[in-house]
C-alpha cells in the first residue's frame, strides 16, 4: 500500500499549504485537496504545484471547487451545492498521497458532518500544522485532543514560523505528540528555498509508514 498522509492545521492561513508542498516534494508523491473554497487568485493546488516543482499530473483535481472563501458548508450553499461526504474517497495512486484539508479539524463540510469525521472515516495518519504565534498552545492541544478522542492516527505536529521553544515543548509534552520539525518563514519563498528548509528541519524517516504484517 502506498503511504497516505492528511495535512491539517490548527487554524486557517498558518502555512499548511506550504508545508504540504514541501512534503509532497520530499515524498516524490501526489497532492490532493478535496475541497477548495475561494477561487480568486492562486488556489492551494496551484500554490503546491508552483512550490513543489512537481508536474501537473501529480496535482490531482479537487472534488469541489467553491467560489466563496468560507467554511465549505457555507461556500457550497452559496454555490447551490451540497457536499456529499459519502462519495469523498482518497484517490488510488501508486505514489505517496498527501491530502490537504480545508482549514482546521472542526470545519463543517455539511450541517451534519465535520471535516474530522471524514478524516476518521479515511483512517490515514494525520499531520497537524501549528503556528508558533501567541495562542498556539490552546489551538494545538485542542486539535490533538479532538484527534485522540476519535482515535485517529496522529503522525505528529509540524510547527511553522519563528522558533518558540517553550510553546513547542509545552505542546509536545502535554499533547504527548511527536514533534516533526519547524518550517521557518522563508524570504524568498520558492521551490529551492522550501525544499532546502524541509531537508534541514525535517527527517524523511518520520514520514515512512510501516506496512501491516
């Protein structure tokens, strides 16, 4: 079976798309964003294509492309659609698959289903991306607790931003979660600088899923 990872965040706009681009490149894999809410400017899939440097066929089309930059359930309503979570299934690929969620874990996809419910159904290992800014301890521990209450496999936490050793240590110890690394803010942010930063601050061995015996 090919490895499959779900990339989520403690909040929106913290850099999980940039992390997903770095990860899919490091794994030489395939990227999929099931739901894109907001089509003005670069979409997340387009950002990943640019920053990963992978060919277009490695960036799979979204299941839902919604015009409004809002919670998927609201964006879908404004587009006159309803998201059918029962038909959302990770694509079958021969290469490692990186799935990026929309916003955080508790984002509603419909009036009856949260994004974390979909992740629980899929059962793939989850990577939590967390900002190092003020408030990250609360946001991170709540996300970790939500995953553990639903018995989702939690691969670890990836911090994004300037180093904040005390906050990072507190989250790792209290959340009993593996620290995958810290992706610093990059200037310039492009494919070469991103790949170099990932290789410096993360271990590829942490993203190897053992085959079931």
